[in-house]
């Protein structure tokens, strides 16, 4: 590989990384027209809840949130939306002791329920 090409690739890689860092990253996002568990809800739960709500759950979490049925049941029978909608630092806010989810992610999960839990 030529030196020029290597420099170019390095620069391109640097640009990619700095763009990612400069974006307002997690705070804003689109709410998809059709929300599905696999494409939209699962990634939110995976990165924010599974640390404790794994199977079996740890750190005192009462139930796993590891698949479609478990998350759906938690929305229907445990106040999942209520818990993630509480204000930062409020008692019982999820993720427990962590940072409140950005509003659009909460809205995605609410829409998932409103659209009758597409898988
Ligand atoms: C750091 C560990 C931890 C993380 C991360 C976490 N939880 Fe929890 N969760 C707990 C603990 C501990 C409890 C039990 C105490 C309580 O009810 O507040 C709990 C309780 C809950 C409950 C109430 C269950 C019931 O039947 O009362 C819901 C719903 C819930 N979590 C959802 C979530 C969701 C959704 C996320 C991700 C956005 C999340 N949790 C992230 C630890 C965690």
C-alpha cells in the first residue's frame, strides 16, 4: 500500500471518529414509523437494562428483560414505561441509579406498545 493511500485512510478514519464524537449522539433521534422489538426496542433494553435485568437477573433486579415476551410482559404487568418515564433521580427510576433514557427512546417504547408490540 502506498504511503499516500495509508495517510488518506488514516485521515478518513479520524474524520469518521471525530464526526461520531461531535454528534449530539444519544439525545436526539428519530422515532420510526413502525416500531419493532427486534429492530428498535431490543437495542435500547440491551444497552440500558440488561446489566441487571439479565437471566437470571442480578443486582436486585426482580425479572429478566432478555427477550420479546419478557419485555412485553414487563410493559403490561410491571410499570416499565412508568419506571423509565420518572424524572432523573426520582425513586424507582430505571435504569436504577443511572441516567434517564433520552426522551425519544422512551417514546419508542411507548409507541411499541401503542402499535401492539410488533416483534
Ligand atoms: C443497575 C441495575 C439496574 C438497571 C441497569 C436497570 N434496573 Fe430495573 N430494577 C433494578 C432493581 C434493583 C429493581 C428493584 C427495585 C425497584 O423496584 O425499584 C428494578 C426494578 C425494575 C422494574 C419494576 C419491576 C416490578 O415488578 O416492580 C422495572 C419495570 C424495571 N426495573 C425496568 C428496567 C428497565 C426498562 C431498565 C432499562 C431502561 C432497567 N430496569 C435498568 C435494577 C436495575
